[in-house]
């Protein structure tokens, strides 16, 4: 049941310290400090020449997160919407690793993409929450995120666990391709270790309910981020629109000036996500919105330069840039939840949506 919580969504948001610990558990080798994924001996990914992620919705945002992490490490990778894959899959060969990311393991679009990849001879891997699901059975290999059952239609804890799982996978692939662990692995490993506790503190101290109240009468809600903040901006907007029914959009920070800025007014709050990747540029982009009257809510650490400039602040801890966006995402999940609650929406079962989409 929901226990002390009014909604499954809030319960599942609050479960993240535990679900993240479960995602990480046993996956960092205590002896050599490297990422250990069962079934994948060191060197398993040494022949991979490119990685394609296929997924839909929130899982696509996690997939994009993983793909950008690989790109930043110098590995060829793309994230593709599974429902577009049948018409426009990039070339595949037997050194292509195709990773299907799906919470349920039953999404028809994602299964179709996986089947196509299998038929074309790619090596396939499913990242899922459901042991025994169709996607887990049909891929060559499977990795389980171990988030526990998710009842709320809006994916929350499973997004963060998918993104962490894909961060681990990206490190393993990079490690195998280079033949040695990346030099910045130590910072990532200590940030992973600290993450469950840091999310616990963030949940205890969040100002998200107050921010949701302050901006409740707005016309549209914009989310901007750069680098690994970009998939988080997309996810922040998807969560917001699906449970509040209010208009919300996510943009790459640098894209704001290429069109969306025309929509910006004092009635369009802009949530700006800072991950430590060219933050000064994102701050400039946010200020361009602020000049047009938009309130800016900076999602960043306490002593970040954005705090002095922004109208409001949602705090995240100082952490590794590979994980900062996932901390920001938890703040944004809470903002969506409280905004939907103020509007009295049926949070766990938004209209027109189903937990698992088994039709094309
Ligand atoms: C949004 C949401 C959906 C799913 C999408 C894919 O909160 O839950 O966008 O992420 O339908 O579902 P799975 O991950 O089960 O393949």
C-alpha cells in the first residue's frame, strides 16, 4: 500500500535512497574499485564499435543520459526513440551493441526495436526493472535495475535507477574499450557511494512544495539543461505535463535563443539545471529568459553563482557531473508532484495514460 503517503508517486519518490542503493549494490568491485556487472567479464565489451539505445518516454530520457555519458567518454553512441526505429534505424552490424531500456520490459515499440536489432545481428542487451519480462527474455543479455514495483503511472524511482545503471554500463564499456579504467572513475565511485544518503537529505530539505505553490498560476513551465542536464530537462517537463496537465517543455539550454525564447514571458517560469558542464553558458541562457521577465529557478548547489542571479533556488549537493543531473531530477519530481497535488489531479493515474503501453 501507500503507507503514510497520499500517493504512490510520492512514496516512490521517497523510496529512491533505497532503490538507488539496490541498483548500485555489488556492482562496484571492492578489490580493484572497478564496475562489476554480473554476466559481463572484464573485456566483454572490447569489440563494441558503437552503442545504440532504444526506448520510449521516460526510459528514452534515461537512455539519452547513458548515451551522452558514453559520448563524453569518447565512445560512439546514440539514443533513439524506439517508435522511430522501424523507419529510421542507423546501420547495425555485429559490433553494434543495442541496449533496450524499458521499465516494464513490455513496451511494444521497444520490443519491436529490439526484435529488429536481433534480426540484423546486433548484440542486444535489455536494461529493465522486470525479471522475466519479454524484453529481458528476448535480448542476448539483461541487466536489472532492482527498483522494486512501481505503481504510479509516472516513472520516478525507475528513471533514476535506469540512469545510474546506464552510468555504470557506460563506465564498463569505456573501461573495456580503453583496456584501463578512466582516470576520473574515483570521483564517480565516491559520488555513487554518497548518492543514496545525499538523496535522502535532499528529500528531507526540499523547497519544492513552496516553489510549486509560488508558481502555480503560470501559463507554461520550461526546463533547460546542458550536457547531462539536457535529458533531465526533458524528463522534468514530461513529468510535469503528464501529472499536472499544464504545458511544459524541456530544451537544451543553448536552444532557447533559437526559437523557444519567443514564448518566454513573466508567466513562464524557467527551471535551469546546473550539472557543472559549461554552467556559465547555461546561466547566460537563463538570464536571457529572465531579461524577458521569466522567473528563473536555479537547480544547483548552494554556493553556485546561479543562486545570486536566480529568483528561486532548489538545492542539490556538490557531486560528480555524471550524477548531478539525477539529483536535480529528484527536486523536479517533487515540484511536479506538489504542483499536481495543488491542482487536485489524480496523480497516480493521469488521464489517457497507462503504466505499460503494449500497442504500437
Ligand atoms: C512517463 C512514463 C512513460 C514510460 C514509457 C516507457 O512517466 O512512465 O513515458 O517511460 O511508456 O515505458 P517502459 O519504460 O515500461 O518501456
